[in-house]
C-alpha cells in the first residue's frame, strides 16, 4: 500500500504531487513581515491511496507555530469557504503519563482533542473516554485501555482524523499554521510532519 499527496490549486481542485523533502512544498517560506505582524496560513492538500483504506491523519510533532489538520464541509471548499468551526486535530506535548492518565499541555488556539477522539500515544491508538481541563493550561486524558508503553515528559502525542479513501480517488485534508505576532525568527519555515497510519 502507498499514499501520495498533492497540492491544491487556487480553485481547490487537485494539482501537482508533493515531493518529499521539498522545502516550501505545502507552505511558503515565512517572511519577516508575516513573523512581525502575525499570519494564519491554510493549505489544502489531497491524499490518495492505491487500495481502499481508512487513513488516520494527525501531526507527529509540533510546528514552531500553532498547527493543526482538519476536514472541511465539502471536498470543493477553498479558503473562503472555511467557517472557523471545523474540528481541529494535532500534536500536544506530554507533561506526564501513568497507565490511566495522560496529562498534556493545551493548545492555546484550538481544542485539539475531545471525548470520543482517537489519540496516537507511543505509536499506538487509544480511544479517548475522559477529558478534564485542569485549569492550569493542561488536560488530563483517559482512554478505554491503559497507556503502554508510557510516553516520557516532553514527548508528543496527536489526535487523529479518520479519512475513508477509495482506490485511486483523492480526498482533501487541510493544514493550518497560525503565526503569532512577534514570533521568533526561524531560518526555514519548519512545520510538523503529517502522521498517517491505517
């Protein structure tokens, strides 16, 4: 089985294939003006599989800027069609973890995990069955099964969105990067890698 990813044209339709390790393949290089003033960038990409499969998509590490993935209401959507109410998924930093409680740092911009979501923790999938906002910038996540192996503090876990793929038929997914005003300079526009599993 193999996945291929494609850029989207301005009108939202599928464009050229994204080449691995190509700088700026999905997001453009961050300019000084964007860094100083702040900016939010959306990138629509298309994913295709060579077999029928349900793909699980998230982020395997954080971006230097607030980052997430999401689905929009229609495959034909362009940036102007986004409402801001789309459900976001993404990476969260581990504060601590026991077999029953995973404590993570909240994302400052979006809720990236909800009850009923699936999380990838130490390369294993867990269904979230409890979620507590601790009121101190952290969340405590419980799952239907005990966490094992336990991730260490500073590791990253991700919530994932499920995408049903039909052989050789592309489906879109969105990626967002939110750059806060006055963000630190980074020589290349580093972004978290997309995590995809089946």
